[in-house]
């Protein structure tokens, strides 16, 4: 059954123009043609990229982030099994009734429970360091892909004359530069797909999954059907803008707002030119119109263009987000990734609440000292259980911690 399915999947009428056979693409006279088994190398290369990424983030991205003043901040909280169990299995945002019940159960004040949940939520947020590391890795690899694409295509005639893309198709021999360009590109997208679970999740997470799968599917299909010349053009057009986006993210996380804004405007310009001018009026024209002068419509021709149209739909989706970010930049003079604005605003709000809570507790302690005018030595702290060696004001009654170290 498997053999029958395999034979049906590789029928020539699905992949090749009419009257063409797979035997026509056998290697001969020193000419090598693309074979599906060539793509097996992309999987081990993807895992190799994950290993390289780990060491790159540790020994390159992290020191670079520290140079920019970005630090790995960890929100410390007091371990509490009851609250942790409720946080993991019930809700991250307990109601006032839940807070009251948990406070009674854990022998804490309601404010202490609220603070614990607030800090626990912040602890799960991706840190600025992690975001910088991710952007730095993508910047580095997109830089490599841009250089590789320019080096592979600068002397190719089909990069300047689109009619050369289909000259002699499908009997177009494979060049070493094309093989390595495809291997690099597909391995990178496989590695991004494998790391989706650990990367920073944003609103467009599903769109990223669809994009990576569509990119891998499109590259695999173009390789097997020998659409390699048009495939290299598609890859180069898409990579040329991404390097500027990742560099803008890096400077945004570092707090260099003016540099970030300049880089983001460059990215936006290249994005809209490459995705909404070059891609539809150059690439799609090359894959939809020009082949009809050489060939009659066949299955792989239709399937190829359906995938490219899907890709253009994703361009429209991300173009909407970019326009929102440009509007925010123009009116507020600050770039913020709108794909994660809900999470960022929530985190900022929680940090403000944390600061307000600390300020209120300090004011209460100061007021208590002014009213009582006497000092007492506290043996231990209600929150952390640690000794308090210095005399502190006794504030009675007070729902707040008696240890200023916990404030």
C-alpha cells in the first residue's frame, strides 16, 4: 500500500509539464539535477542551527545585551505551594473572593496574596534579555542569508531577465550555490519551527506557524518540481527586509528609541516595496504569466501559484500590523510591537501597581513612626521569616509586612 501511495504521489503529471518524464532529469554529462532526497540534509542542519543558536545567544547575544545595558532581571517570590497550585490549575488572575479564601488558607493578608500573584505573573513574562537574544540571533542569520543570496544571484542571468527563469525548464541543471542557498534557508525555517514553543509568543503566533509551514512547503515543492530559479528570487525578496526589522527590535530592547525608529522606517519602506510592489508585479508575474509563453497550464504550475498567493495574503496580514506601528510611531514618537501590546501593557500596569504598593507601605511605616514615637525590635518577618537585626518602627495595627526588606 505504501508503495502504491508513493507511486501515485510522484506521478509525472502532478510535478512535470506534459510529455516530460522523471528520466529526463537524470544526471548526465556532468550535469546534476535537483532530487527530493537532497532535502534530507535540511533536518540535521536545522538541529545544528539550534545548537549554534544556543552558543550564539550565550557567548555573543548575552554579552552584547549587557553592553547595551540590558540585564537579566528575575522577579523573586516566596515559594507557596497552595498559591502555586491555584496559579497553575485554576487561574492566573484570581477574583477578590478567591484572594480572600487563599489569604485565610495561607494565613496571609489579602494584599500579600495579591502581591504574590502579581509577581508570579511577571515572573512568567519573557524578559527583555530573552527578547534581545532572539532578535540578535535572527538578525545575525538574516544577515548571512542576505549576503549569501546576493553572492549567489549577482551573476545569474535570471536575476536581471525574468524570461531566463523559464528558459529550458524543466531541464535546468542544479548549481552548488543554489543547493547551499536552499539548504541554509530551509534549515533556518525548520529551526524556527522547532523552537516556536520556547520563543516569545505574540498575537501572530498562529500566523508564524502558517508562515513557516508555507515557506517550507513552498521551498520543498519548488525544489522537487525544479522551480529553483524562481525559488531563489522569492527567498531573496523576502529576506532583504527582515534584517532591518530584527535590528530595530534589538535597539528597541536596548532603549535606543531614535535608532530603533530610523531602522523601523527603513524596514517598513523595504517591506512595502518588496512585498507589495516587487513580489506581486515581479515575482507573481514571473510565475503566472511568463510560463504560459513556454508551457501549457499543468498541476504543479497551479499549485505553485496558489502557495505564492497564500504568501501574499500573509503579507497583507503583517502589513496591517506594520501600519499600526507606524501610526503609533508618528503620533507617540515610540515604536512598540503591537503584536504583543496587550501583554506589554499588562506587565507595565502590574509593575506600576507593584511600585504603588511599595510606596503606600513605606508611607504607612513612616506615618506609624511619627504617631507612636517609639521603636521595637522585631524578631522575625511575617513574609520572609528572616531576622530583622535593626530596630524598626512598630506599627499596630497594620496589615503590611513588618520587614522593610520585603517591601
